[in-house]
C-alpha cells in the first residue's frame, strides 16, 4: 500500500480517537464531507457541531445529511468558527474528542471566501480549550491561493510555540509534489 493521501491520513487520525457517543466539531463545514464522516463516527448517541460562514455550504450539507439520515446528530451554525465557544453548550471544556479544520476556499464556489488567520487562530485557541485529553485537532492547509501561504505561516508559528508537555504536534506532507500540495497539522492533547 502506498502512503495515505492527506485527507485519508487525516481521517485515520480522527477515527482512532473518536468513538460512539462522542462530541466533535467540524470547524469548516463546506459541502459536508467531514461533517458526514464525523456524524457516522459518533453514532446515534453522539453529537457533531458544525460552522461555516456560507449559507449555500450549510444548505448543501443539510440536504446531504437529510439524505443519509444523519441530520439528527448534527447542529450547524452559519457563523465564523471563531465564535464556537459562545455558540456551543457552556459545559464542553475538555469534552470534545476531535475538531476538524479544512482551510482555504470551498471548491466550486467563490474563491474570495477563504479562511483567514484573524478568525482561524482564535478558533484554534478555542478548540484547544474544548479538546479533551487524548483528543485531536486536524488542520488541512492549502498554500496555492492568495493569502494561503500567509495563513499557513501564521498557523505554523502558532503550533510551534505549543508546550510539548501538553500537546503533540504532527506535520504530514508530501515533500516532492508540485503545485503547492496541501499538508496536515494534527494536535493531540496529552
Ligand atoms: C476547504 S472548504 C471546507 C471543505 C469541507 N470540509 C468539506 O468537506 O466540503 C473551507 C470552508 O471554510 C469556510 N470558512 C471560511 N471562513 C470561515 C470561518 N471564519 N468560519 C467557518 N468557516 C469558514 C468556507 O466558507 C468554506 O466552506
């Protein structure tokens, strides 16, 4: 078997840490691929919270979850992920098993509507607060669009200074691919 793709490896990391009944967050819902994946993992007794600023993204995700009969375990907000703590139930500090970020723009939609460090970094800080021990934050970063490299640099600067006694940080990347390949940063709370 060859190396897992960035997205497959991201899912493997999440799958290993999320079980039936868990609480998880999709910080960038988009077309709902990750939301659906998370909803399957947490099962009927679990709960997925999702954020996206685009109405059409949430509309297509809702339709998708209705078709797959998973909507009952998912709560979606048309809000920036930087507002996650104020939006979620108040008792979730260190209760969340996984937070997934897939940064950049929504393929097939407005390429101007991208994630930016001014909201991505506050959302990551909130995610650390919500994450339980043994839980994981995954961040897939793209550098090929305007602003993408700056956002990746900001996130890299931020993860570099995380205390290694409290967090493991992993980078997964194909080094010799052309055309700005995406890469994964994963943070595990120890
Ligand atoms: C690469 S796409 C996500 C793809 C998605 N995970 C999927 O499975 O289809 C990035 C998404 O982030 C959203 N986004 C941009 N800024 C955001 C913000 N501040 N808070 C939440 N979502 C945001 C965009 O609207 C876009 O849908």
